C-alpha cells in the first residue's frame, strides 16, 4: 500500500511525512483493525474518538504505514511533541508489533528531544489483553517499561444486558422499571442530526456546568454528533415532556465487538443512566447479533463510576497501562 494515502492531508513532523486523519480514512482504519492479530480492544483506539479528537486546534491525530502496519499518533501542535495513541493496527505477530512499536517510539523520542518540549516517548494507553499479547515477545520487556494507570476498562456481556436475568442484575432491572413507571411519557429514539444537534449542544452545556469540569469529552462531543452516519455511530436520546434529559452514543466495531462512547443524563431522573446503556446494547445487537461484548471504557479509579459500572457485571475487567521506552526518561 502506498503511503501517504492520496485522500489524506499530509503533515511533515521532523523527517517523517504523516497523514492527518480524515473522515474518509475510516474504511482504511477498519481494514487494518480487522486484520490485527493483537486485540484491538482499547476504548481510545476507536476511529470516531481518534478522528473527533483531531478536530482540536492543539492536538492532531496523524498516522503512517510502518512495515505494513497502520500506526496512529497524537501530535501536540503547540508544544511540537509526538506520542503513540495506541498500538499499531494490522497483520503481525507479537514480534512484528513490538518491532514496529519500538521503531515508532524511538522516532518520537528523538523528535521530542529535538524540540525540547517533551523528554519521553510513550504509548498513551494499552490494556491487559494487549499487554499479554506483547509480552509473548521476549523483546517487549527488553525495549519497554509499562506503568499501570488508574482505573479498569470494563467490557459487558451483550446477551446478559439484553436479558437482565437473575439476582446479579436485580438492581439494574429495578432502576429501569422505576424509570418506566415514573415517566411513562418518556420517548426513547434515535438521534436526528439535522433537528437534534443544537438541542444536544445545549443539553451538554447545561450538563457540563453541573458536573466535574475535568471531564475531557469537550473536544469530541460536538464533532461526533455532527457526523454520526460517516462514523457509523449510533446516538440515542431520551425525551421527557419534549425536553432531552439524556443521550448515549457508541456502536459496532470492525473487531466484531462494540463500544459505548458518550453517555450523559439528568441525575435527577432515576434509572436514566441504566436505561441509556441497555438501550445502546440493544441497538448494537440489532445491527450484529454475534457481538459478545461492549467496551464501556475505564472507571478512571473514581469510586462512584466504579460502583455504577460494576452493577452491569462486566465480563472483562482489564487493567490499563502507559508504555515508555526502557532506559529513557519518563514521568
């Protein structure tokens, strides 16, 4: 495959020429993700997140084909430093992935050292399943130094959240049933970008004013809602008395699994958060009934969020790591 892709904007960063991510790169990313032998399961490796995050003025997602693998990077425009977002996508056993990873991280280190604004080279996030894959190569421990991050990445069973059967899901069932009893007039429907966009922007502004200002989805919330079809992204809204009280988004992935991207609701509406997650699960199942899991991202080590996610009895609880070059400076 020739590199760079003719449909992409080019950006020279140091000696390498990169492609700046664009919407029409999605099919290429999907192809490489499907071919990956390493589990392409990290929440932040999904195309919608990578593309939408790149709409920031200060940070761009760029990518390059290295030895047959597609490698996504984050480039900090203001401070001119480069890091890997996630592991490379594409065909390759652990030895090959580790070799490509090392080549890219050495380049990042040399560039960052030259600009002087970052003293280390890193992969922003990998999860436990990926760590096990990488450690099957003896070179991994020779080259890299992983550091555990706060929070656990949660993957739920699609079938179990559709059925909500048994004592283990009694709490979730009660919450959702209470919502339906209290708000029989509630409307649960698909998002329509042409009529709902401004409503959701306003809803998100009000929601943000009442929540932790450290939440970091401000960059990509609006962008994902502008182009849900191009991103193969499902967005669901809940209305009560003609007012939007909650929304969620996510969808099916080229890996054959699914993810939950955004979820926001009025905290005064009991059972809404539980309803939103289960409705998204149902929509993903309608699209692909063979999906086993939904990745709901990390609980970030926050007690309340951890409690909420554990109520859905995650099947996979994966530790997260940040990976640095060994024997290089890092923080």
